[in-house]
C-alpha cells in the first residue's frame, strides 16, 4: 500500500514482510533526499523524503514471474521522464516511447485518434539470434544461427501476409550483429514488438522443451545460465566496455523504467508458451525473466524465445525439419495474432 505522509513524503507499507538479512542501505539519488526502512508489527515500512522541487508519481509493479514487487518513483527533470528505484538510483528514459497501455482508458472513447494511429501494431522486428562469426549453440551437426533464421523468415511471411504488419529483420542472412545494436534497430524502425529467436543447449542431452523470457532480474539458476550463455556472445564484438554498466542495479532501474512494456512482454511470452504447448505439442518450460543484453536496449514490449534444445537429438531433428520449423513459426504467429487483438482493443475502445 502506498500513501502520502505529506506533500514531500511517500510511505509504502508491505504487509507481512521483513528486511532481508543481507539488506544494505545505499546513498539516495534522484528525487529521494532520505529514506528509511523499518519493521513494525511484522510489516515493512519504506518512507521516502522527496525533493520539494521535483514532483513525483509513485507506482508499484508486481512481477508476475516471481514474488518480487518493484516500487517506482517517476519524475520529470530537464524534459526527461526519469524513474528512481526504491534505493534512490535513477536512470534516464528519454528514449523510451510513451505507450498507450492496453489496460488504460483515455476518456470514454479509448485512446485519441492520433494515439490510435501512432500506436497501431504496424511494425514488428524479428531478431534471428547470433549469425556470421557467432554460430550460437552447435550440436548434432546443426547451428543455432541457421535454424533461427529459417524460423524467422517463416514467421515473418505469416505476419506480413496474414496480418498485414510490416516486418523488419535484424538480419536476413548469415551476418553478425552486436547485441545492443539489435534493440536499437527496433527503436529506429518504430517497432511495437521485438521478438528475438534462439535455440537452447544443455549438458544433459535429455533436456527438452521451449521457454520464453522477458527482461528482468533472473529468478532461477537455470534462467541465469541461459542468460549467461546468450550474453557471452559479446566476446565476438569489438567494443565490450559498453556492457560494463549492465549490472544488477541498472537492470532493476531499467525494468522500472519500462514497467508498462514489461507487463505486455510477459503477456506475449505467456501467449507464446501457450501456443507451443497446445498447438506445437512442445514441453512447456514456462515464462521467465533474465537480463539479456539483446532485450536491454529495445524500447517496446520484447521477448526472447528459446525454440528447443539443439543438444537433444530428438528435438534437433524437429528443429532441423521443415515441418518442425513451420509448426514453431505457426505457433509464434498465433501468439502475435492473439496479442494484437488484445493490444488493439485498448487502442480502439469505444469505436
């Protein structure tokens, strides 16, 4: 529960919650001048004293993939909308496009005409992972970079021909694209969705199934391992120093900054997994969060899809086959189609 103690002070009460044993207080930043975290009657009370010169809006975002609660303090400074996390850290979001939320209502007639046109789901960026000097996972005589490119082309054809949506590819052939640049390509294209396609790998050859990720702190060791493997391809890039700031605190701030996108990313991820399980008959390994560099720079709802395990001989045959790739592309297409229906209901409400 959030409440205003006075005009310059905000208090969050987290019921039946206590501070973690390893909690460490950090210096306040942004609009937060001081803050305290105290426990009273079994409840955790977070109190923030705010800069009187910076009007602040307080929000809370429940992470659907875990029990985490993200506390959001947004404010305006020098023409930029900025978000501060609960410890006072802040990150600029001036490059984040303001989005018409599918769950919000602009008056009784939905979004304005201009907003409807601006936020119509007209462009999707498909990102076949890896490429060129980066083969991705390799097993059973196959390369990840080849499989995901084939699936991306099939998916793109479905989306363009059946939904009339413009599809932009981060790569259309066997070339290497730096991770950060892929998200920037989506931003420049004005994309409303970013879908990065990958194939999984594991030491245990029996591992199988699909899983879909959206950006956020890892909740499991398995998700952490997938993230580390996918992020490790920066070794092929000339400039890796830019990723040094992609630490855990920055990831939390980025998640807060794009909280509206996170909810929609999670929705799309759930639709993808549902289609894979029910239509493609793949084992559903669930929806997860992780700090994938490729999703970090994309300012729109974004997911990373692991289509199956190349290290599993049976799944490798399925991933290599035209039938398998067609079924996977079809499942992804249906997820996008269902997402589009829900998304545009929020834009065209009242018509």
